[in-house]
């Protein structure tokens, strides 16, 4: 086991890891008493909300699974108190742009799942 750090808040929890060692979960964020944010850890922790290429109307609170292709299942709370699930799929970067932290893209396409 190793400490992953956090997104600035006091706590973080890992939920899943794939064969490449990429970890997903949730973390408190700095200066907020609100819900946690979903993260991906590839040697450094990244807020999944900052990596979306298309914004969504509510923040991703928890990443619950990651497969060996890098697809992530994440949940977001809705204003009515429910949850929505999202399948996040990595999008490859153009060759001229360097790869950040071993993830193929750090850009994510989303698909809403009900």
C-alpha cells in the first residue's frame, strides 16, 4: 500500500485499480465542505471533472471502476438527490502533444448511463 494523496482535502478513498496500476476513487477537495470529487491516479492524482472535454451539469463525485482499456465508471449526484452514472472513455492525444503522466489522453468522452 502507498498513500495517494488527495485533491487538497483531508481524505481520499481508492475504489478500483486496473492491470496498468491506474487507480480511481474519490477525494475531498480543498476548501469545500461539499461532496467529494472523482479522481484518477496514474502516479499523480487528477480530478476527473477537470479532464472532461464536454462539461456536465453536476460534478463527478466517485469513480467506482476502471477496466484495462482505461474506461472509467463514475457517478454524479443530481440536484434531486439521485445519482447518474457515466462511462468515461479516454481519447488519444495527437502525436504532437506529450502524454501526461502515462495516461493516453487525460481527455474524456462521456456517455450517460441510466
